[in-house]
């Protein structure tokens, strides 16, 4: 059963999609503004302007459904899972997110303060603009429901918001628990690239949906239970012969920021002059008891947020394929 949950990888799900038939009319005007382009043809401002172009005054309550996975015998989810491994576009034509349909987008900065052994934008003094989509899996968004929280991050290789990217953005995916928890707040949980997989009523209730996803994702990529971090460790590195990548990363909201809202998206809305801060930690080994040895290395500071149609239906996070050749700098 745990293998099933691990294969129900919300890292894949957060970007895998099917064309959003019901939202195409709503998004038609924005498609004229920002078309689908490679990541190396965008600026940070391009992407954020699209995400913020169609804010919603009422929180949407999108639901997952079997009909979005298959159509007239066509395996839509398999095709989409393959595309999200290949496409480096930051903005796509309108689509439905298949397992994390409800989210809020935030922008800010990624900054590494502490010396560590890793390369790229894990190195001390690294600073980048970041775009984050915080989400909840399946259909539950309210406190009191079983919710599995996601944190998808996109690092841009320049602090200048108007500079065209010289290389692809670096994307990463973190989850608190694949099966979900009853945590009262998004800011109460730890999100990591190899999350636990609890057996919960919410997952069992959606077992058939998950089985179809499982079948597609095992065909598309290896080891879906962990999302590797090499896009961050390679970002900005001209010499790729000495790349060191942590095995694990986690982010945790800093204490004292809890907002007791019913919906997690209201909890994460940014109030002017009150940014939301998350601590970045990494690890590459476990101690004798099997616990990861974490090192705090930096901070994500988020200063602006939006709930929008483009956040849920156009923003795309490329998923790095599994690689066996990574150097973790093992001790």
C-alpha cells in the first residue's frame, strides 16, 4: 500500500495536466499577452505578470475527476506526464492540474546564508528571484479536512526581473505527506522532496483515481517517490564537472507567522510589509537512527501573493528526470 502512495507522486501531479476546456474562454485574453515560450525566452516579470493578470476575488474550489485522466480511450495523463518531463516552458496554454488543482502563487527571493558543500544556487551568498505555488492535493482546502500540502518552487537565474533568462529556470517540488494529514495550518508542516506516505481515508477514497495515475507515472519516469534537486545545484554553473547536489531538501515556515484561516490560501495571503519566511535546510546522510542530518542554509522570503486563474491553469513547473549519476558529496 505504501508503494502505491509513493507512486502517487504529487510532484508529478502538481504539473501534469489536461487541457482545461472550461477555462479556455476565460483565459483567451491572457494568451494574447504572453504566449507559450521556452524558459530561456522569458523574464521573471513576464511570468509573474501572467500569473497575476487574472486574480480571483472568490476562492475557487476545483475538484479532481476521473474524466480528466482519459478521453475516448486516450491516455491523457500518460501524455501529460511525459510532457511535463520534457517541456521547459514556464507558462503553458490553459490546463487543469490533475491532483493539486487549488493553489496560491507567491513571489519573493531565495537566499543562501550558510556555507555548505553544494554547488549552483545552494552555494553561500546565492540569491535568486523565486516564484512559488503552494497547493493542496485532490479537492480538500479547508482546515479539519485531510490535506496534503505542496510547495513547488521556480528559481530564476537573474535578480533583474526584466532580464531574459540565460538558462532554464530551476524547479523543485516538496510535499509534507503524500497521504495527507490533519494539520491545522500550512505553516505548521515540514515540506520535503522525499515525503512520508501516510495511509489516510482521503487516499483510500480516491484509490481508483490514484491507480490510474500510478500506471502512467511508472511509465514516465523512475523513482517517483523522490524528486531530485540537481536543477538548483546546476543553476549558474558553467563548469558541470564539479556539481554537488544534496539528496534531500526541506522548507519550514518560521515560527510566529500562523494565520488561523479556514482555507490554506487565505492563510498564505501576503499582507503588505509582512513577508512570509521559510527556512531552507538540506541533507545528504542519515544518522545511526536513520534520521536525516539537516543543515539550515538559507531563507525563502515571499512578499507578494495572488490567487488567480493563471496560477491554477497556466503556470508550469518542469519536472527533472531521474538521474543515476548525481554526486551528493557523500562523506
